[in-house]
């Protein structure tokens, strides 16, 4: 695969903690990226909010007071507001509760199709990898495997990734 020159990349970090006392809301964070924080003309984020299933009113809430899932959606807005062609996502649901986890993955799946974005995702969750990834690259100090998850994620490749210890614990297994 050849990347074109000057490809636009959006990035969502694994963790971006906000102190609940920092007086910045989601809209102000987004405006910082646009260099519009001190300008009178503010961008309308309603359409982007609908893309990430976020109530636009949440952008007025101080970021430290939002749930982890709401903060993650604002970080996704941050990453996609410049219409990237590639979205790099490091552990998309780190710190997000189980209920919000599935909705974040569904949201990413929608973005890939609606905005024709290539998603590069770092994940250790094999269930998610099997469900959503078209291709995987498995690395443990060196390239272990690459290709379609169903074809390349074998017991052997997983042992190379995670070590020789037992991959799965079964409480009824006899020693």
C-alpha cells in the first residue's frame, strides 16, 4: 500500500485526563485546535456532534465533569474536525465503562463507512479485533503476523505475542 503525499491524519490518544477544576469546555477545546478561541466567529459543531452521537449541549460542559465516554467522543471530534483520511486510535476505550465501550466501537465503525476514513487502531482486545478489523499487524518486539484476523491469529501467533503461558484460563481444568 502506498500512502499519498500530505495525507491528513487524525489522532485520538489512549488517555487524556482532565482535572475537573480546569475551566475549559468541549467547544473551547475544539476552538483551540481551530485557533478560534478568541475570535467572535465560532464554528457550528452540531453536524459533527451528530456523527459521534453526542448531544451538542455537552460541548458547553466543563470537560472534567463529563463522563469518560463523553470525553472520548469530544476527542474523536477533535480528531475528525479537519476531515482526516486516516484516524489513528490508541486503545479506543481505555478508561471507558463497558456500556460506553460498545457504542464507541460502533461509532468508529460508522465513521469508517460514512466519512471513508481509514482507521488504524491499537488494541489488545481480541474480541474487538475479530469483530471490526479487516487486517491486523501483530508486533512483539518484531513482526509476528499480519493479514486477516481469522487467518493469522492462530494459537502459535498468539503465544508469540503473549508468551508461552496458558492463553486461556478455564476454572474447571484439571492440573
